DNA sequence: GCTTCCCTTGACGTCGGCGTCAAGCCGTAC
DNA sequence: GTACGGCTTGACGCCGACGTCAAGGGAAGC
């Protein structure tokens, strides 16, 4: 098959396939017209790359899987180098998830603190003789005149 | 104070400060020599930007906070537009964390499946008269000839 | 013949948040 | 003097994974 069909069957684009080739993954044979030709094994390679990309793996991280398949192993993760990438990715994911949860907690804290402050301000504004409101309580929609 | 001191006190660089100015955040006065000059209020603005950036907010998302401070409110999150950004960010964080956890689970599943397959292969290799091993069990270090 | 589609290579654009270099001005310390 | 540090503007570089456009070739359908 040619590049368009290959890409379509893997759910990607011809441009991406050429890019993978330029990176040394997924080399291609050529037919008499200079067109790239691929077989089912190439499709499996490409699908392996796409799956890992969808997981958030960088292209370089897919290389061990691709080389493992090209070496004749039944799956891309049949080789120890691929398993090492899995483990490294798990560590990265754990670290990232932990950071994001910490950020989430801090943002949530800021939000509740700010909401509390606004509530108190609103309460003060209701007190007879209280201070004039320092913050408008309506959300800004399109002020007009803040661009650039 | 001038740009270098401002940046240093906020833990960032003069280049970043000029970039924020080019984006319309943090405008600067100029002295007789054309040098940018800042005061303590600018420092507070800049620290607000840096804090939010450290949380992973995009620059545009810091704009409501900066405008809120410049409008004279006590905190960057004293205005409803800022609270809206907080809430949107919480939603984004929740979605992202959820996706990452799903990916983590799938990768972990792939890893344990692949490890299991390797264990079984190793066991077969030990059976007298069993199949020859299809996968090398040693990790690849520096094969030599795989660069580029 | 003509249109349409797929293919080729090459090269520049995208996005965000700056880093880094170039060339020059200014004031101060030695 | 002159060396140094800090400031100015302008412009290009970077990262990753492609998108998109240009200019052309070749085959298939009408």
C-alpha cells in the first residue's frame, strides 16, 4: 500500500508518516515511480507509534518498541528496553500527577480564600454605615477598551 | 527601581519582564535615559504573574489578576474574572489529572502484561527440549550502530 | 484533451515563553 | 584613559510534532 492508505488505516496523516521516516523510525521501500510502499508489518509499526504517542510518549521513546518489532519480536514491548521506557514513564506520570494535585490543592485554597473575602466584603457592605464596596460584584463581560 | 532589580526581586529575568510588557501586562514608566522604572506596586503585579505562571497558568490567564490589582483591589483574585479563571483552571486540572491517571493505568497494565509474557518465555526456555528463546533477556546498553 | 487525485521534495509556519546574541548608550570605578 | 556592569531595541533560536503551501510528476476516469 502507499502512504495515504497506510496513514488512513493507522488514523494519522501522510505528513506524520514522512516525519517518522525522517526521524529514522519507519523507513520505506519505493516503487518504480519513487512512491513509498508499505506492508502490514509497517502498519503494525505505525500503529505502535500512534498508540504510544496517544499515551503521551515522545517520539524518541517509541524507538525501542519499533526496533523491538523490527527485530522480529511478537510485540513492541517484548524487549527489556521497552519495559524500561514503560517504567520510566510510570515514574514520570506519578511525579506529574503529584505535582498537578498539589497545584490543584493550592488553587482550590486560593479560590475558597478569595470567595470568603468577597463574602465578608459583601456582608460589610450591608451593614448600615459600613464601608463602600471596594470591588464590583458583577463578572466582567466585555469592558471595551482593554485590548492591546 | 530598574528592570534588573525588579526581575531579581521577583525571581525572574529582565527578558521575561520585557516580554510581559510586550504582551500588554506590566507597562513601564521611563526615566530621563529611557530606562524602565518600576515601583513596589509593579513588583506586586510581577509576583502575581510569576506565582500564577508557576501554577501552570498561561500568560493570558494572568491578565484578569493583573488588571484587578491595577484597578486598585487589594488582591489579584479580588475580582470575579479572576475567580472565574480559578474555577476554569480547577476544571482543567481535574480533567488532566483524570486523563493522566487513565494513561497511567493503561501503561501499568501493558507493563505487567509484557512482564508476564517474558516470565512465561523464560520458563519455556528452561523446559528441556523447549523452544529456543526468541527474546534476549539482557537489557540493551549501547549496541553500537543505532545512532541517528 | 482535461480534470482529479495521489504522490514527490523542500521549505516555512505554528504555539508559548522566553534565551541569546548583536550593536550601541550611559555612568561609575579604578 | 578603559574596563565593567546595566540598560536599550531588534531579531533570530529553541522545543516537538507535525500543518500547510509551493511546484511539479504520474495515473485513472470521462
